[in-house]
C-alpha cells in the first residue's frame, strides 16, 4: 500500500468490543480486562478505556465495533526479518537428523543468508522487508524489532540497517525498532580470526551509532558463536554510545552470556534453552527480561528453557517469533504464542502479556506500545475470537478483523 492510499487517521472515536484486554498493570486483574468496553482514541493516542456505556457520554462516535476481543497491537521483540533467500535445503537436512552447528561449520547457516544479502540490491532488500512486515501486520503485530546480522561486513550491515530504516518510515508498516546484530557469525574473509573480527566491528558500531541506524546492539554469545570476552567490548561500547543491548544467550550452552547481559545492563537475554541457576540469578538481579523463542527450539528439537525457574525468579517472560530463514522460518508471532503455551507451559495470560506489554517494555517502549491506557499509542487489534485465551490456539492465519496503528486503520 502506498502511503497516499492510507485511510485518514481517526480524529476522535471509540473502538469497542465485548472484551477489551488492556494489559494495564494498574487494573485489578493481570490482563486488565474491561467487559463490554471501549477505547477512546484521539490524535493517534489512547485517551481513555472504560465500559462502552460510560464512554458514549464523551460524544465520540463508535468507529469500529468488533464482536470478539480487542487487544493492544502485538509486539514482536526478536526478529531477523531483514533476510532474503531460503534455507529450505538445510531445514530438510535438519529434519532428517542433521546438526545445526555442524551445518554452520560447513559454510551453511548464517553464512548462507549472508551470501544472499550481499548479492541483493538495496531496493530489492527494502521491497522484500516491506512485504514481510505487511504480512506480519496482518497477523496483529504493530511493533517489530528487526535485527541486521546477515551482512557480516560494514557495507552490508549498513545495507540491512538502511532497509530497516526505510521500513521504519513507512506509515503503513508496523513500528520498527532497529538492532545492529554486531556479532552473529564470522564471515569468510575473517576465517579462523574470530577475535580479530570481534575487534573489527567496533569502528563500524561507532559509525552506525553516530548515524542513528540502530537503537540496540546484539551479539550471539554461545558455544559455537562468540565468547564472553570477545563480545563484551562491543556491548560496553554500545552502552557508552547510548544504545541499548540485547543478547542471544544460552541457546546451545551456558557459557556466561546471562552474567554478561547483567553486567552490561542488557534489556533482554534471548533463547535461554541452556541456562543454570547462576545465570537466572544474574538476570533477576539486573532486571533483564527473558525472551522466549519457541519456534526455534521447536525446529531444532530442543528442550524448553527452565521457564519455572525464570518465573519463580520474577524475570519478565517475553514471547517472540525469532523470524529468520534458518531456525524459525515463520512470520507469525501468534504461532510463537501457541508454541509457548503448548511446549513451554506458559499460561495464555503469560503468552499475551509476553507479546504485548512486557515485550514493549524490553524495547524501551513502556507506556507507548503493548498497552491500552491513556497516553499510549493507538495500536489496537480486533480479533474474531470469543475470548483472549483462544489466541494461543494454533490457528493458521489468525482471525484478525482489523488492525489500527497510531490511530489509522491499516488492515
């Protein structure tokens, strides 16, 4: 959709439904449910949330009235959506028992997508990302974190980040939070020089920060990726440059990534299939959110993270799609929510909070996204569902009736 074809913003109006899920922690129950409720929006923001009969006295017209459930727009806090190409051949090998780490060592995995990203023209990368984000919007997602990490050199990381910036300026697309995944894999030109490569990204990081191309910096710290010592300088530089930090941690082994996340004040530690008590204690003590990525652990045949221990420690549990061409070849956050319930044992309430308010808070969007409360952005989804718990049933395309983004009906 070209921006000129967008509907006009809802200047002032009510959006109503039999069940309004606010995700507002100031309301009595965890999801802040308002039955027979409505949201008064004006100028792209939420003005009030209350029972429909109460808000009718405002004189604002009812512009949308769903017959099911109204929620905040979903927030996908971990994606690699700026990818191109396909890794279906590797997926076939893994489904036959092949090992992900062995495939990567043989030149597949991240390097395979790197070759596709390096070859594609900038405009085509932008087009494919635009189309992917529109499809994600159609599934109720109104805020998306998008990482680079498939260029693996300065020029091509910038290519990805510029495509992400382009997407972030399109009013018909979800709100975009850009992340520079500085340390994802070692490119072929640095073969056997992992420590040298970890140092080489530092000047790239400084230039990227100065141009405002990223809000966060990420690193893949794991057994077959980067060590704590290799990743820490980039993460500390990110904090010095005023950027947030996110971390791939404990996907295959517990090598101290969570303790590193705590030391550098990371906003989130993501994956966490292999983390022990010390790692969990570090995350809890530093207020680091845990981002659950059940699509990846499903395709890799992994056991889930220690959700019970994370929950007991009071760590916020975020649910994200991990959209990527290798281990999570999906664009569906609702699918990730369904798998988080079935495979990880999260309750429907935990899944919905983890894909709305808690995800937004991990992205520095507290009070802006993932919540229906006065002052928040008017990002809402009407679902043709009888109850919010039905969101974690494994639908195909989820039954979205309408999506409102910044007060504009965009779907």
